[in-house]
């Protein structure tokens, strides 16, 4: 992957029957990357893909691929001339064609007679199933066949519209890892739209969060998880503790301890009150009744997942109502409900908003 943008979307507007779906959306997808567009169901992710693919026209704005304008006020390139592969949610294989014919659909007769189709089928693990009909395939096999069909023409861009949403949890994890490995091996610039935060953060090189018709934040999975721009985004991207803090000298003074502020140094000395994001895995929980530094509390709930556990801890050393703390601990350190604990925090935090004093 390099720093060159393959796909550029600028000031994109699209709506239906007077209802805005996309409103001034900007998006850049680096060449050779697997980028995710993450958002709640109904936020416009599929509309965005359909405009990029050419199935819908932009009402305003510009879509370009490798410097070639595909859609703007003067231009609308037809979908079949955009050099874009598209995999819809259900795969949408042709039911009357076997796997081999599905993958070769759209290729020239010479290409179908060559090795392209068989090589792709081997690549996605469907070589022995070439003559099967779509209804004879599992859900995961159908998705891999649809992916092979999209890749057959060696597109400059591949669009994946929630391709794993209809699979059960175990199969979903396996298939998405296979797809990720395949498009990276091919070097195909890929855009995946999903409402699944874990999927976006674990698979993508870059994640763009779509909300209210706009991309509200885009960056590496690590960056947007560690430095969300607001409370809504912090909670959307994973479990979060939003803690009031005194901010000064590049640090946050919280009930859980003094923590470094990300991106700020001791030279930034303007004191202020604010809210910081502390992720559950930054908390250390000790079963104790001793009056140590940190926050004292009682375990109200323990959600055990085997490899780890998420504790909900009600603070017991405050007279004012405060939100419970969420702490993630190793599975072997899961504590039963009712355990008295002391909680401290470590690591850098991000300030997401200021509060009045």
C-alpha cells in the first residue's frame, strides 16, 4: 500500500424523494488498501457504494478513480465502464449458472476458455466445486464465488457491501479472514462497508465512520479507536468510560489517577475541565477493601467471554450518582458479582470535550 489515493469522493450529495442520505461526504481510499466505511444500519453506506459503482448518479459532488472522473456535474460513466467490481450483501449469483459460469460471466469467450476462471476458483478454494449450482453451496462458498466473479475482470476497485452479514458468527469470522487475505494478495484496492465495529477495526487499513450523511472521522483503526472526536463516536467504536478530568500541562487528573493526554505536551498549560475517554482495557482492578489510590467500587456484573471478561463496577466512594465503570480483565481474573475492588487506570487518554467549571 502507498500514500496515493485511488478513490476520491468530494462533496457528495445524494437523496431520495426529498430526503437527504449523503450530504457533502468526503472520502479518500489509498491505493492498494482495504478500507472500511463503518456506520449504523440505514446511514447511507449502500447508497455510497451504489454511487461509486455507478448504479446511482450523484446529485452533487465528484467521484474519481485513479484521477479519472467517474461522476460529477458534467460526467456519469456507466457502471460497466468504471473498472469496478461489486459484491452485494447476498452475493447475488445467477441461479441458473454453475459456479464456473458465474465466475466467468462478463469475460470474453477467449478469457473463459483460458485459465483465468480456474485460477480464481483455486484461489478462493472452490476449484472442486466448479460445476456445482449456487443452491448446492454453503453461504460462505456463495460469497467466495461472488468475490471470484468480481475479481475476474481484475478491477481497479472492489466494493464489498456487508458481504458477511448473512453468515453465522463462526463462518463469518473465517470467511472475512479469507477474503481479506485474498484481496491483499491480489493488491486490489477494496472498500468494505459494514455496521460491525469489530469487523472494521480488525480487517481494515483505514476506517471511515459515516454518520448523518458525512464521514465524521477517518484514520487507521488504532487512531480512531484511541482518539475518537466525540462521545458518540467513542461509544460506537467500543466500550468506553467517559470520565471528568482537570486538564493541564498535557495531563488529565482523574479519580483513577493522573494520565497523559494524547497529542499534548507539558508546554500546553492552559488549565480546563473536560471529558476524557478511558477504554476498559486501560483499567486495573484489584479485589481489596484497602484504601489505596484509585476508585473503590463493587462488581455489579461480570460478562465472561473465556479469553477475557468485562466487569461493570459501581463506584462506592462517592455520594453523587456516577456512571458505572467498565473494566476488561483476562478471563482468569474474572471476579464474581459483589466483590469489593479498587480501580486504577494507566496509559494515555484523549480529551473529547470541555466542560464548564
